[in-house]
C-alpha cells in the first residue's frame, strides 16, 4: 500500500536474511521492495525506493554497507555482528553529516536476550563475581558473540557504578584460553556446537548462592520481533542507536 514503509533486506540469501525477508513480507505496514545478496549491488536498494534497509550480511562488508546506504538517504537496521568501538564512532560521525538518517545496530534482536542483559546488569551490582557463557552453532564467525560482549560490558559498568572492585580469581597457571576472553574484566566463554542456535548464560556468584540468568533462541524467528520493532522505529531515531534498550524503554544499564 502507498503508506507502507518500504524495506530492503541485505544478505537475503543467508539464514538470517531469508528469515527477515519472510518476516517483512508477512508484517502489516511494511513492504519488501528489494533483496540483495551479501555481495550485491546496493544501488538496487535506492532504485527500489527503500526507506529502510536491514543488513544481515557478514562482518567484512557490513560497515561499508551502512556508510553507502546513509549516503543514499536510507535508514539502516543492522544485525551483523563484529562491530568495534572505532566502527561505531565512524558511523556516528558520518550520521552527523546526514541529517535525519537513523542507524540501529543491535548485538541481539531477541527481546528476551535484551531483557536478560538488563536483568544481569541490575543484579551485577549485588554479586561478588560474574561470568558469561555463550553457546552458538559452529558456523558463527565471531567469538565471543556481540551479545556476550555487550552483556559483559553492561555487567562491568554496573559493577563500577556499584563501587565494586576487581573480581577475585586465584588462577596463576592455566592453559591458554581456559579462563575464556576478558571483556572489561569480565570473563566470557564461547561454545560452538552443531545443533545450537543462540544461547547465553550469565552466572553471578556470592558466598553460598548462585544466580543464573539464561536466554535460549531455538529458532531464528525469535529475533524477528526485535527486527520489525527496529525497522518501524529507525525513521524516528536520527543518529546511531546501539542495542534495543532504548526501543524497549530500558535505557542503558
């Protein structure tokens, strides 16, 4: 219909891209006007009159896609992971020169995963120790996941705000990687197993107690509510928005 929001999907041939394509086609108020493969011609997006593009491509091309789309006056929703603080800064600076254009980049579009991170950040102020375990399929190209990096940063920030110091750890000898990666002082462990989709646990420990906050995505359809929310919201969010917290009214922990 004439008033529908016109949407393009990048990476449409991939597992997530094909799921996004189906979700957009089925969603009221949205019209799918273009689909582009990960290495496709982005002029098809603007030629089709797309107002919003959803990028689920690969880390090697996603940032250049965002800059190219912003230059074309297209709002962008990004689910591709692997973003760095420097890459965020480049997009943020670009958007200063692109009045009215919005970009939403989310480590995870599953609403339960976003809520779990918010709950973990709230709890982190009250626990002596916290670690993150993320479990994904073996075709995932980045480790740790963007979701677990974001969760660890939120936990670390909450600990600083709560006046907590470094977490105790008496480890003096270990095999390389045995304690996982560290993100802002929080240990993060990545598991890759066939049959998994996307799963995360935050373990928070105090003397005599353990709190486990876990989220499981068993199917990629679990991400679609968040994707569609971001697609509808991004035209009214000029500049860069990282994560769905703002869209859910959670703010940043």
